[in-house]
C-alpha cells in the first residue's frame, strides 16, 4: 500500500517560484498605456498636454534666458524688437525692491529686522525644537517691538526714519506679520465670543465677524485711510502705514476668528466637561485646556490665512503705500529703464518672489496638517 | 457622619449673588454693551466735529450733483450731465458684468482643471496640478497687472490690429472689437421665445419622466429630448426666418476702429485674471468634492448594474455636488469681492467710480457706506440662500 502511494502520488514539497505578472500589467510600457495613451482620446490629451508644457517652458526659457539682456547701463539695450527679459533693470533696482526708499546708510537696520524675523520664526516653525513658549513670545511680542524701534529709530541714537520711506519687501513683510500678530489675539477673542453662551456678546461678535468678512479688503483699506482720521479726536494724526495696518489687522482677525472657531468646534465635549469637573473657571478652562488643543489643531488654517494675507498685502499700493509690487510698479515709470519688456521682467521677479514664499508656506501647512492628523480622528 | 443633610438636594445651591453665573453674565454683557456704545459714540462725535471743521456736508444729497466726469464703459445710459448717483449705478452695473462673466469662465475652467487633476492621464493631472499651484500662489493684483500692462498693453495700435478672423474680429491695445449682431424681428423673438419655451417644456418633461420612472421603472430619454427642445427649437425658428441675421463688422478709420462691439482691455484683463485665479481655487473645491464620494458608492452602483454614465450622473455627481456647492458659492463671493481690484487698472467698477466720486466730492463716509452696504448685502443674501440650501441638502439621518 505504502509502495503504491509513494510511487503514484505527487506531493509538492517546495513551492514553485511565483510567475512574473504578464507584460501587459507591469513595466514602463504598461504604465505608459495606463497613464498616457490608453485610448485615442487619452493619446490626444497627452499630446496636447505635452505640447502645452513644451510651449510654456520654451516661452519662459526663451524670454528669461535665451533672448534676455544681461548687462546694460540703461534701458537702451532692452528697447529693440524681440528682446527678452531686461535683467540689468532688476540689478539696478533690486535694493529698492527689498528696502523701498529706506535711506541707504540706514539699510542695515532693515537687514537686521529681516534677520531677527528669520531667527525667531524658523525655530518656531520646526516642531522638534524646544522652548516653544519662549520662542512664541519672542516672535509675537519681542520681534515686533524690536523691529519697530529698529526701523522707526529715534531711540538709542538711531536716526529717525519716516514710514513714508519704508517700502518694498520690507513693507510686505511688516504688513503681513503685523497683520497676523495683531489679529491672532483679536481673532481668538472673537471666536470665543461667537461660541459664548451670553447672547449680547455672541451677537456683537457675530455681527463684527460677518461684517468684516463680507466686505472687500480694498474698501477696508479705503475706510482706514479716509475714515479713520475722521474718527480720531480733532488734531490727532494717524500715520498712513499705521492706518493700513489697523485695517489689515481688523480684516484678518475676522477670518482668523472663523478658522479658530473651527478648531474650537473640533474639541470633543468631554474636554470642556472634564475641565469644568476639575473646577476650572471659564478663562482657566479655555486657557489651559481648550485653547492649547484648538490652536494646535488650526495651525494649518492659520498658515493659510497668513498666505492669503501675504498675497493681499499687495493691495496697500492702492492707498499709495509701496510694498514689493508697489515698488516694482513705481520703478516701471522710470524713463531711464522704460522699455516694452521692463514690465514683464518686473512682474516676473515679483511673481517668483511671491510664489516662492506662498508655495513654501502652503507646503509647510500641508506638512503640519499631516503631522497633526493623529489627534481627534474618530 | 453627617446624619442630617444641610438641606433638600433639589434646592438652589447657596452662592453669593456676585458669584452666580447668571448675574455675572448679565454684568459682563452690560459692561461690553456699554463699552461698544461708548466707542461708537466717541467715533460719531469725533466725526461730526471733524466734518464741521473741514466744512464737509453730511448726508446723501451729493448723489444728485452733476458728476462731470466720463466713464470708459457705461452699459446703461450715462449722459454728460449725469449725477454722482447715476455714476455709481454705472459702476455697480460694471461690477455685475465682471462678476457674472468671471463666475462663468471660472466655473468652466475650474471644473476642467479640477477633473483634470483626478485624471488617469499622467500628463494632464500634472499639468492641472502645476496650474493650481502656480496660479493660487501669486497675488491676484500681480496677475491683473501682468495681463493688463505686460500682455494687453503691448498689443499693436488700432491701425496694426491683429485680425484672428480677418475683417470681423480685431485685437489691439484699445481692446477687443467684435461684430455687432442684428437679428431680424422674427428671428430675434423666435430665438428667445424658442429658448424659453424649450426650457419650460423640458423641465416639465424631466419632472414627468422622473415621477414615471419612480413609479414604473420605465426610462425616458429626457436628456436627448431636452437637448432637442432647447437647442433645436430656436435653431429651427431661426432657420424658418431664413437666417435673418446681419453682422456689422468694425471698420478701420484713420486712428481707431468704428462700429462693432468694443470690449475694453481693462475688462478683458480683469475677467481673465479673476477667472483664471479663482479657477485654481474652484479646481481644488471640485477635486475635494469628487474625492469625498467614497469609492464604495461607485462600486455599489456598478454592481447594481448601472452603467458608467449612470453611476456618474445618479450616484457620484449628486453626492459630490453636496460637498462642492457651499465652498463654490464662497469662491463666487470671493470673486465678486476681488473684482474691486478693478480700481488698480481703472476699470470703472463700483469701487473705482466710487473712488472718483469720493475724491471729487469729499464725501468719504457716504461713499464707503454705499460700497460696504452693496458688498455686504450681496454676501449676506448669498449666505442666507446657502443656509436654506444646506438645510435642504443635508443628509437626513436617524
């Protein structure tokens, strides 16, 4: 019996090698068929897309590199037909793009402000680094105060510099940072007020938030520059930049309030109940339990608000404050450099600067979102 | 240990009145209200004093004063002696023109890009991603400047106009010139009447078909019938009139073009910039909406035997739209508010015309109140409509 079984039956003792998947499913060819030309329509789309990409890359390359003018004393070389980007114009003007009309010998102060800004912001943005509380204090309180005294001068033997001379990237940064720093506490208060159980406070906050969210920033800036002086006691002058800053801060706080409210709503009710059961009062509960969690959760939202604020700072040029775009726009009127391509070159530079900042921040916010997506998911 | 409790459990807790939440709430609310009233009163008082000192009249009486300036684009009648009020009305109409055309283009473009980002086609999805990342990270004002000064500003003068459709369409640095359409009376009314009739009848047919399908399961090709009614009826009537249409092309004169419809470059730049910029946001909204419909829905629909088209139309799109529409309206509102950037390139919209009125008459408060009232009114009205919509569309749960 045993002889028979051993001789006739075949029992595999070793697994066969897995067969390679068919050629039509794996490999670059299959990938291309799935993603590039699965059907006639797909192939047409691919061809169209490739053509579009090629055309655009060529346009930019041709304008910015191949046909560009690299060195010239003035705009003469950029005026002939068919010439590309006028880089010497950027070379002559880039300091104005960064500092505006800030007096030449005092520009180190503005540079120092940029450095302080970077030194307080970068460690704050890296979650691994310690002393977040101290760091946040330095960024939200120390940095603005130090920057103000550095830039405005008039103390410690620093030459006073009027705000009308401030400009370029410096003002872009000032408006956006002051906007976010001032609007954050205001936004927190408005968000808390909107979720308050006290009807009058809730009403006031809702009306405030919805009002500022409902009107365009330009009208807010016009209001700040035209109406704010009327609101002040007779004879009191408000600096033009300060007016714009007030407008921007109030406007942003309404948007931030909504972002923060989203965070507050995402905190499970148990957290509130737990805090109350511990006998904490309202401000203790909010300050120690709810806000730390809610704010952490809305960091991406706050960064997104900052991105739109950063883009919106360009609007201050309409109330004649010269931010980066304003400086470029003003420099285009210079007869020395006037040419058909000067405008395109200037806008290209502005676009690159804004894009690098905004894209970097949006990537950061996405990264934070993934990092924070561990908490209250249910 | 305490054999006797201090009192019945259901009695109100003994709290000193100033620790009672009710009274504290009332106290702080009263305080806030007082503070708000005090600030408001100070502002009103200061403003009144300042206005008096500067000899500026108050009130909206200035609206009937003669404006004395011209606007580059007036869709409604704007005579030489028109009033400030009329000028602001012209601006409002121009804002509506920009907003409506911007919304239409942004929607088409945004949906295309948003669907493109989800495409299986590698090139197309990357192209759409690049579009979104590029456009939404560059300030809108910069984009408006780019289109207006760097693209449209360097177009040739009217005499050297570009003619994409020779003799009919002209493009130059004064804008886009299109031929005027003159329909004969029968053709014109036929087209309008046919369109309206087609829309009404196809709505009725769709309703009837849906009810019949729900009751009997029998299907009716309402899509094709509606298409035939809406597109075919006006066309048939137009044909019946013997294609009674005359086109008046713009003609070149010494320095300019005469006749035809002129679209000013400010409007082109603004609509281009607004719609391409907003499209990048709409694309993200659309993508998020489609991704929000879980894959199980598609699989379930397919296993019920629905075709690919039916799955999309009956299962995926209705659910995606529920997610898409609220943020989409937000984008439309943003576009409308952003159209106020027109002032930077002097397109005569509400803010731009209002700015001229503000500078000429000095009536800053009144002009700004008019602006804010109009934009706020639009926002609030949209928000109310959206609330009703959301309540109707909300998923009915147990």
